[in-house]
C-alpha cells in the first residue's frame, strides 16, 4: 500500500485500486488512437503514452482530496483517505456530517474532475491548432486526460454506493426524513434500482452490440447493487456505535504468549481454546507485538517446531492499535479495513502496556445488548 500526505492528509492507495486504475488508464490509451506522425521518434511516442497514466493519477487523487478538503472546511474530522476497490469510511467521515455537508462533499470531487477535464480539453484544442507535430502529440495527451476526467466526473455521480452520487442521494434522503434508518433504506433502494438498470442495459448490449461488454456491464451492476446493500448495513453500524468507546467493548482477560514459544506449541494450545486468532506477545509486562494464527498456519508444519513466536509476530511499531478512550467506530473501521479478528488496546500514557483486546466477537456482543437490528434493516 502506498502512502502520500498532501495538505496534511494521509492518502492510502491500495494495490487493488492501483491495478484497476492502471487497467482503466491503459484502456483509455487504447481507445483513443495515437496520431499518425511518422517523423516523431518512437521514444517520444512512448513518453506520450506513459504521460497519460502518470498525469491522470494526480487528477484522480485531486478528485478525492476535494472531498476531504470540503469536509474539513465544513468541520468534519477527516484525517485520511483510503483508495481501494471497496473500502470502509474512516472514523468521523460520515456519522457527524449534516445533510448539506454530505451533499457538498459528494459533489466536490465531480466538480474538480469536470474542471480539470475542461481545462485539459482547452489546452488540447490550443495545442492542436498550432499545426506542429509536438502540438498534435500534446493534443492527444490532453484529450485522453480530458476524457478520463470527464468520465470520472460523470461515473462518480452514479446514484448508489460506493459512488459519490450515492452519498448525494443519501443526503437528499436525510433531508426528507428525520429518521436515519429510513434515510439509509431509501438511499439503498435508489442504489439497488440503479444497479438493476445497469444490469438490464448490460443485457441489451450483450444481445445487440457486444457480448463481452454486456457481460462486464452486468457484472458491474451486480457489484454496485451489492455495494448499496452493504452501505446500508454500514450506516446501521455507525449509528449503533455512536456514543460508545473502545473501553465499552474491551476484553481485558486475554491470553498472552511469550516470544520464545515455538509455533507448534502455540498452535496446539490455540486448538484447545476458542479465543480470537490474535495473541498479544509480551516479555514480562512489556508488549512486543501480536501473533496472528493465520501467519502461524502459513508456516509449513515441518518448520513450526524450529520457529518461534518472535520469528512470525508483528512488532508493536507496525501495529494499528487504539486507546480505550477512542470512539468504538475507530476500532471497528480498522478491523474491517484490515480484515482483522482483534485489535490491541494500549495504555494512552504507555503504548507498550497492554490494556486488552477489542475483537469482532466483543463488538458484536455489545451491539446485540444495545439494540437488536430490526428485520427490515438487515441487508438482503
């Protein structure tokens, strides 16, 4: 995962998102053919092709930065941006926004992308009018960037999760009703309906135009419909965790392991318990890190007798930990983004002192005692 920090914001770029971006940028280059200029050397043509994904990436990041900067301006505590195929909102990123703020944040990215696209289109038109070979190549690059930005602006306004248009629909729904559950349900209904339209369009394209493109559109529609349902469940979770701290779901009586324990012994002990798949590793009273049983199982059985916990543990410096006084949604978001079973909770005055664990199971137990979800609230 890549990390950049523009404007004091942490931007985390996931590998899956980056791969998808490169595939889309490559498709854009293939869609719009290069101008036929035999006098230009091949290296210039190669640089022009490379310039499209290199220059389009900052434009896409600018789209996401626009959301965050507008949210900050409106008082929403956004500290980081996750770029991934399907992510989890960061703490404070959704729950504390007013409908007006949510709407402005939603359209900010599309506005920036549309402006960048129009600027690129204008520069390309000027370059093309110069009548030179270099101008023709610059016009080609600018046209690709313009199409990419304008498509991003249009696609981002799709009225369903995880697109910006889904947030806009949610903001409108919140304006229409004071009940957050009803607003989330209405927004999800619009998103699911839009996904069905996409799938129907995919069927029509598959039958009459191109079967491959139609199938891809049908798959995209199914994914967007599923995302809308997940967004509704996520909205529920944000509301259920409102007002709760990490200490409310804290599991203090946890088993810890020594760094010198062999992996085969740890695995045998773990099979006798029903605890989480994560164990804090301590030397005396000092927290050194955690050992995830998934990492232990990945070691071939013949090597587990030789390797120790210290060989496979994740050191404290590389861990995402939380404090007991943090909002519970902070921990839930980290658990979801990292696909983790448990998260260490440390003393705010001494990060090397273990307070306990917050696990998926402990969060689930807490939320069940607070309020059982209504049947019509459950994702379908």
